[in-house]
């Protein structure tokens, strides 16, 4: 008989909702606790997702005997505190990215995970569990477009709720927040390591605190000769943009969002492959939800039951974390 895992969610925000909406009806999952500093929001989540309890006390929820797995979906500055309570009480954890708001806390996060091998910890690098990215990685690693690879990555938000983004900028930056995904993509897809970064940034919004920025661009040189750039901005005036393009001497691969499709957007992402010198295009349909958070929980359970390794590994998490904080340091020196 399959084990039923009691899930506790800490942080009833946007990502918390995404997590529970994908898993609340699974046979091997029981929503044990939902927790938020806003108790009314927690009570709402309890009603929507059929949780056994709602609370504003994270420590009590984590320690609850009915909790097996904790989803940490709070702001980055609180992740280390939540992780400590999980590990001290023998709970497994799925922690949203980025793992921390400072490099020092990130390094402490790494040490804690390594010192508690009995607890399985998976960091929410969601793209590792998305079929479109897995397929693109497989194609590039098999030599379909050759090497070196030129990587173009853009993730800009035209903000419709500036207050929300401004609060997030107090915690982290556009470069780091989603950059943990895209630096990982650079290393994962190519099998190379980031060796050098160079970053510039700007503060285009008048009400940002001193020392904070809302636009950034970082270039990367990788160990096998591949190069990449990553552009990230949250702004009231920037156009929303998402570019995932990988070009080599034998062709290129582009991952297209559902909203870039001319039709059938409900079928998910597309991969566009261009073969050179044949000058032929191929389209691969990936019929999957763009945020398959249920696959993350499935993989964490595999780590628990089969001792599978974390994907990405904590070493890979930290390599990307260090690269991003070096870029962040360069930008802040120029502000």
C-alpha cells in the first residue's frame, strides 16, 4: 500500500496556491496544514484545498505529527529559518527559489542540507521538471545543434501590480529571483560550468529604496566555449518578454510559451528546431502545464522512497547562486 504524505504549506501566496492546486486531489497526498501570517488567508486556503488545519504559527505546523513534507513558499529571507525547523524535526522539504536573500544565508542553507542527509530537501527549480526543458536539454546534449552554444534568455515583467514587485525587490532582485532558473539552464543544457560573469543594471522606478534595482543584464562565459546572456526586469514601462533561444553551428532551438503559439495555446509549450545547413524547421509540441509543480512533489517523494539524488543538486544550486551574487555585486557597485 502506498504511503499517504501529509503536506504542510508555509506561505499562502501565489506560488503556494500553484503548489496546492496541482496536488490537492492526488491519492498519495493529504493537505495537513496551511500557514500564513495572515490567518484569514490561511483559513481561505483551508476551505479551498480541504486542509485539516489553518494557522499563523509556522513552527507549530511544521512540528505537527501529521506533517511529512513541508512546502516553503515564503519570501527568501525566511527560508533558512523554516528549513532549520524542518531539519530539527525530521521533516522533508520542498523550498521555493531562491534559497535565501543573501549569499551568506545561501551558504548556510547548503551546509544545513548537507548535515541532515536523513531529510530530503528539493529546491524549487521548476524548469528541471518541465518536459519542454527536459526535451531541449536532451537535444542539445546529444549534439543536435552542435557546440559551442550561444544562449539568449530574457524574462521581463510589465508589472500590473507594482506594489507586489516592489515588496519582492526589498527581498531580492530580478536578476537573482528567476536567474536561479536560467543560470541553471546554461549549465544543465551545455554540461559546462559558468566561469565568468559581467553584469549591468538600472533603477528605472523612482520609488525604489537606495541600493535596489529593477532591471539587469548579465553575460556569462562557460567552460566549454559557450556564451550566454540573461536579461531580467520588473517595470511599469518595460514590455513583457520571454526568450529562450539556443544556437550552435548545426542549428538552433527555441522554446516557445503557449501565448506565442498561433493556435492551440491550451496544449502547452512548443520547441522550434532549425537544422543547418539543411535550412529546415521542425516543431515539437509539448502538451504539459507550464508550471507542473506536482512533478516536483512526485520527485521529492522519489527522493524519500528511492534515495534519488536532488535535481538540481545542492552543488549545482550553489554554483549558480555564486554566479548570480557576483553579478548582483557588480550592479550594486555601479548604482
